[in-house]
């Protein structure tokens, strides 16, 4: 993007500091700024065609949010550890379980139909081995369950947690057989919500999150083993 285009985008988005924060946050969540990558305010300012002051303000805000860490070499994109992942998924299990319970009580017929349609789209994506598409659809599914809970604070809390997990570009859906299992798990959750069974809906949502955490832990450990053997 040309310097002039970036400047125009920032002017339209609000203050320069807010726009820089939004741009850097998006790059971190999309993986364009990789975990562990050093963040130099001068280089970022040049790339974004702004002064270093709004970049420094944005980096401070991202550090407070937990997306950026201070290291001996300076600020870096935070790299999720197994402990970080466990903390996030324990919270997700509790909150998504509650969201599913409330959705079983409050979801409209149209929302239930939309959830069912998303599962069919997920099934089709799994059949053609479109993991990226499947991952996006599961995100839409859980966002809709959360909205159907009709609890604004719950939605806000879960959105923040999901942003932290989005940094991890790998997915358990790449594991052999996991995509098909995930589709069936989501289909079972839709049935519980459609039947207005809050106990069952919460139990299924919690079980789904526990299974994902176990798989992600194993993926992290395998990556660590490969890194050690390759060093």
C-alpha cells in the first residue's frame, strides 16, 4: 500500500494512534506479524507512513492488551505458551458452556436454522479438505451461539479471548480425522440447542473445548520436540 493511501486510510479511521493500533492489531491476529517477531517503532512508522509517536502509543496499548511482550531485545509479538493456552481455554470452556446453555434457552428459530446451515457448510468444507474454510465456519458458529445467549458481557469477554487464540495460525483441524469429528460435535450441539436442553448444550460445549485444548497441548509439545531435535 502506498504511503498516501495509508495516510488516507488512517484519517478516515479516526485519530492516527487509533488507526495505527487497529492496523497493528489486525496484523498480529492475522499472523502477518508472527509470534516472537520484534516490533521496531521506527520500522513500523516507516511502513505505515506515520511518525513514531502514534506507533509507540499503539504498542503500549497492545502490550497492555497482552498481544505484545517486553523482552531484553525490545517489544515482540507475544508467543502463546502452553500455560497461556491452558488459561485461555479454561476460561473459554466456562464461558462457551454458559453461552451454549443460554442459547438453548434464548435462541430464535431463525438462529437455530442458521446454526444448522453452518454445520452443513462445515460438513461440505471438511469433505473437500478446506481446513481454512472450516476454521472460519467454526468461528462463525461459536460467534452465533454467543450472540444467541443474549448476554452482552459474555459476548464481550469471549470476543477478547478468541482474539488471543486467533494468533495461533495452526489448527487442530489439520489432524487426521479431526475435521469430521468436529462437524459431528457441532451438529450435536445444534440438536441440544434446538431441543431447548441447556444442560446438554453446556456439557457438549465444555467437552468440545476440553478436547480442543488437549489436542492443542499435544501440538505444542510436538513442535517443541521437533525444535529441540532440529537445534
